[in-house]
C-alpha cells in the first residue's frame, strides 16, 4: 500500500547512498508547480548547475510526451525532474532507455516486480501505464547541452480520473501488500537514476540494452506506430543495438524506427 505522507527533503536524504548525495547540488520540493520539467528547463537556460532536483506534490500543467498533459493530483504520486549536463546532443542517444532500466531497478528493490518497459519511455504493468519519462534538452552557453529528465510515477491514484483516456494503473493496485512511502520511493529512484545519468556518456546506451530487452513489454506484440500523420502496423521484434524499435511488416520486412508513438493494435 502506498502511503500519502508529504515529501520531505530530510527523509529523502536519509535514504540516499553516499555516492548519490555527491551528485545532488540542490533539492527543491514545491507544494504546487506548473511543471517540474518547465521549472528546471527555465533554470537550465540560466546555466543552473547539474544535479538540481525538483519535486512537487501537485502539478497544474504536468507534461507528457508530444505536448500531452500529465495528470498530477495532489500528494498522490511522484512528480519529479532533475538536471544534468552533457557534452553534446549526440551523447544522449538511448538515454531514455537507460533511465527506464533505472526505474525498473528501483521498483524491484522496493519489492515490485510485475512491471515492464514500453518503447521508448513508458513504465507499464499488465498492459496499463504506470509511469512515463520525459527528456528535454536546451543548449548551454559553452556549447554543451543541459538535459532535464522528468518522471511521473503513479503510486495511489484516485479512481476514475476522467482526464486520463488510456488504461492506467498505480503501485497501490499492482503491489497492494508492499508497504511503500513516497520519500523512500523517491530516494530509491534517485539512487538508481542519478548514477546512470552521471556515467552515461562513458557507459553509453549499449550498457543497458540487454537489461532493457528483458523488460520489453512490446516484444512479439502487434502494434500501431504513429509518426506524425503516418501510421505503420506490424509485430515488434525488439530493439536494435542503437535502441531503435524493430517492426516487422506483413511482407516479412523488418524496419528500425528512432521515434514514434506506439499503441497496442486491436
């Protein structure tokens, strides 16, 4: 059962590893904010230091992929973002896959195992969305790039949220017998995600591909892939060595895609 205690920096810090603490420059918690990603993107444009973390009890304009709103009720879930710097845009290839692996690692350490990854950046359980990752980039004055990595994770959603039009779930439903406290969950996520991010330029995407593949909830499934106004239908054959989605068409041809919106075909 996920509890609804307020987020607290002292409690979060108490559950961090010594190495994770060295990666954090600031940790801010807001009772209400438009978007944790928006806040750090604004700070990034002023050359804020890497390791800034923004958490919120509620978002009024939470951001999902492709401009969608992330529904963010008060004090029920985890809404957070953190800022890091990379040498170039090319250094980010596959970062969202590595972050997804980190989320699964954190959930496993919290005693939650019936979860998987949906390409390119969703956390799923039994065909329902549990969380999502949003990565945004802005150039820095020295030629490098600042990256804001956002995560929304459902812990204890109210029933029947009419604004959510897709199938969704939360940790309360998928792990009713696991005692979870939000500060502990946040700390465990940071313990996984910050080290992955800090070492990603050296490790690269390839270090996480096999682990990601083990959690692939699309493998072998028939899906629709939307790229702008174009639609492709096929059977998912996993991801390639660059983290691209492999889709097999009816004629047997396999094509790799670097972006797109995937939905389960009916």
